[in-house]
C-alpha cells in the first residue's frame, strides 16, 4: 500500500494497481464523493474503495504543466470545485481556504477538495477560525489579516481562495504577487472565467460571489 494523500480528516491510499481507498472522518464528504466518483466498489461509514487510473494532487498535476493548464481545463476544474462548495454550503458548511495541495485529481479529470479541515460549520454566514493555519498565496486578504484566535471570517473567504487557485492553474501566477489583477486577466478578457475571477477576487465581501456562467 502507498499513501497518496493525507490531511486532517482525509487520506488516500493506493492498495494495488488502479485500486484506491479514501478514508475520511467526514460523512458529508463521503456522501458527496459517491455522486462524483465512478467505479466505487465498496463503501462503509468511514471510507470508500474505488478504481481509477490515477490519483494525485492538483499541485502534482500542475508540476507537469510549466505554463499552466488550458482555459477549458481550468473552466472545468472551477465548475467542479464550485459544485462541491455549494453542496457543503447547502449543509451549513463553508470553505475557509483551498490550495492545489488540498485538491485531489482522480483519473485526470475529477477534482475534489480533500482537506476537510478547510471546511467549517457556518453560522449566519460566519466561519470561526480557532486553530492556526499557515498563511500562503492562496488565502484571502481577510485571512491574512488574522492576528489572534479565535477569529471570525465570512464564508466568502473561500471564494477568493478558489479564484486564486484558478488563476494559478491558468497562468502559473500568484495573485498576491500582482498589483494589477485586471492587467493579468487581459488574455481572457470578457470570457466566462474572466468574469468569474472578477467576482470571486473582489475585496469587497458584499460584491464577492462564486458564479461561473
């Protein structure tokens, strides 16, 4: 057996050729996976066993693409991640943050956030940060403003983070390294992803949305 991915609340193990076990303490996550992963051969309350030609993190996949992924690929990734976030939100959980290391890629075309520590119970649109997290280039501006714990952030914090991941997938550029986001987005001006990034990267929470049309 080979450990493929591990985070607080989730683990992926390769049992043999093309056979994987995903263990999770989050029953909501397992419920979601049964609707998006084909070829599940076994499920119990804490794990699923499935067949796949490969499982890797998005970070590992991006390592093979020096100049980023295609527009169509990033569009597809964002739509899948949005679907998962909306599923969790319907069950009163919001996303704090996400990075390429938190997303697993199954059979090269199924993308899911596997780090369950990134999801928190939502209360009137608020998520409580009660443990320290490493600050990186994929977290929202309000997350970077945390100085003490516990700290309350909007459930929209995760929207900004998702867009940061999308921009990195497309351009291999970190948002926090750019002073002019509009200039960076010029190659995809007026496209669906352009407007998605403009909405999700809005620093005004009232104007920040996770919509990809």
